[in-house]
């Protein structure tokens, strides 16, 4: 970390230099600091406005003190323990010093002031997280902005850093015990000793097994990505929290502060879930018109408040998308098309790209049209069509063997099997994975159920392009002619549908 420590020491010299100069005018320092303390509860934009007014007012009344007051304010906010105040210090540097509007009393400190601003401006709270592609511990490159979990933690550390060695086990414990919205912990090693890195990973992260958390280990041994400047890694540890939009919502965190922020984020998701449960629960039955009307009303209520609009529409989209109700899943497509894809400036490029892609996938094989025929393989290796006209209906179940939701749905299909048989509904289970031995064992366990078990181990069907299989399970009900009666439904909806056949 030698090149980093030089910058850190220089930053300390800037702070000490300003304080020394300020001590010559203790009354000024005391009064300015007392005023700045009254601003701590204000949002950053408001603090910036108040500080600008203060500096401007001093300049009109006591020009000789203007630079001193600006320096005191910069010193105060650049060393503030309150998250987000770095943005105020950067604002003061840009607005009053780096544009030559004022001159530092010690002009030799300009390079340090510039360095502080440049090393902080791109990773401030509320900013889009800078793109960063680094090598994984398995040598596979990872772009952090492409990770799709609703929450992401960036943890920059050094194996020789004593504070890191205190913080890492606390963070690992948090990762083990965390429960909430899916979270990715991105642990980034800042040095170049691979052996030390691998040993550290085994020591502290090796036993993390939490379905709500995935852990990714990255490094950049040659410092080619510029991560030091992009993420203000002047020293370690340095921790950030990003939301689903890749916006920085936490910076300079420790594990305790991170746990509090994660609790607040999950509490907000739960509040929105309860709100939507109550709204949609009023309608029985719930129709797609109801869902679309509610979405329109919520968007109108948010009005021109961009932050509120994004917050409400994102939570609504996720709520509908993750619902077991086919109607609500269709509502998610409506929200995606009208309030996300149609408003590209409101959303991060990665989120927008994923949403547009999901829309295109969801439009495949719509209800009322003939399903795309797939030619797949049976256990014996014979290639057969996925559906035919030998039965009144075909129930196609795309699945993975180790998928918990697939297992739950499969158990329900087995429960409904007598009804399916009476209605001449052929059940076709299409395995979308690649574990041949595990699949063969799975098929043997299902006998003597008169179902058809198919796979695509030969990669001949192109089914992932022809069907929406980015996640499973997926259930399709087809009539005798292959027309889609219903798609992407759950077994509780299938059971209700069986009563109508």
C-alpha cells in the first residue's frame, strides 16, 4: 500500500495545515464550526447552499477572512464522521478553490486539495457507482455493475491491514446471519500477493453458506482499473453499499453501520410489500385491469418527484415480478414496459437492459398462440417433439432438480396427478440443466408416474432462446393443437384452471 499511504499522509498535512492557520483566529474557527454543527441534520444539497451563502456573506463583509472560512468549512466536512459529508468538502473545493475563485492561504496545498476532490467525487453517496471490472479469484472477469442482486456490498481490504483483520470476521459473521433481499458481498483485495489473498479468503470467507448471500472475490494486482481513485481507496478497509440501480447508498461503512443500513433497506421493502398486499387484497378476483390501474395511480401520485417515482415503481415491479399470481406477473410486464422501458433516463443502463431483455423473453409463446415446438431427448437418447396431438392437453414443466421452488411445484403436480390423468393431460418435465447422472437418478425416482421426461444435453433445441428460461420453474398448459392456454403459472392457479376444462 505504499503508493496509497503517501496520499493519505498528504491529506493529513492539508487538514493539519488548515487547522494550524485557523488556530490563529480561534474566534473565527469557533464561530464557524458552531454554525456548521447546526447544519448536520440537513441534506447535502441544503448544506452546500448554506455553506456557499456563509462564504459569500463573509466575502462581502470581511474579504480577508473569506478564504479562511472556506478552509475551515472544507476541513470540517472533509473530516466529518457523518456519511455523505465528503460531498460537501468536494463541493467547497470545486466551487471556491479549484476554480481560482479563492486562494488557499498555503498555496502549496493545492495539489492535496485537488487530490482529495478527485479521489472522492466519483464515489459519493447518491452517485452512480463507477464501473469496475476486475479478475475473480477463479480468474474470470467480473463487472460489478452487472451483478443483479438488489443489494451489493463492496469491501476493499488488505491482508496486512490490522483494521481489516478486525473488520473482516465481523463482516463474514454478518454474511452468515443475514436474511433479507438477495445480497452480493464483493470482497476486493487491494494488493498483489495471491498466496496471501487465497489464504485470507479461506480463513475468513470459506464457510459462508447463506442462500440470501453470494460472495465474490476480486483483485487487480497491477492497479490497472483505477479503483483507488474511483472508490476513494486511500486506505483500507473501505466499504460501500449499492442498491439495485447501482447507486451508492452507503460509504465508509463498518460492519455495524452496514447491518443497520441493510436493516433499513429490508424494512423499506417489507413496508412496500405490506402496502401492496393491502392494495391488491381489496380486489377479489384481481384482474389485470386492476393491476394496471393501481400502477397508473401510483405513478401519477409520485408526479415529478424522480426519487419517489423510481423508488415506488422499482418496489412495485419487484413485488409483481416475484408474485405467484399470473395476473400480477403480467402486471409486472406492464410496469416494465410503461414505467421503466419508456423512461430510460430514470434507470441505470444495466437495470434497463435487463428489463428490456426480460420483456422480450416474456413476449415469447404468448397465451392464445401456438407454442414453439422443441425437439428434445428422452432418457434412452431418442429425440421426440415436446408436445403432440395425442392428448387433450399437455402440461410442460421446465425445471431444475436442485431448485427448491421446482421441488415444491413438482410435489403439487404429483398431488394433482389424478385430476390431470382424468382430463387426459400429458405431463412433460423438461430438465434445463446439464447434470446427466443426477437427472437419470431423478427420472428413476419418479416411476411409475406416466409422465414424459426430456432433456437437451445435446444442445440441439435452442430452447433458452425460444422460451423464457432465465429462471425456473415455468409451467405451460397447451391444448391439443399446441395453443398456449396459460403460461408461467403456479400450481395453485393450475388447480383453479382445471375446474374450467
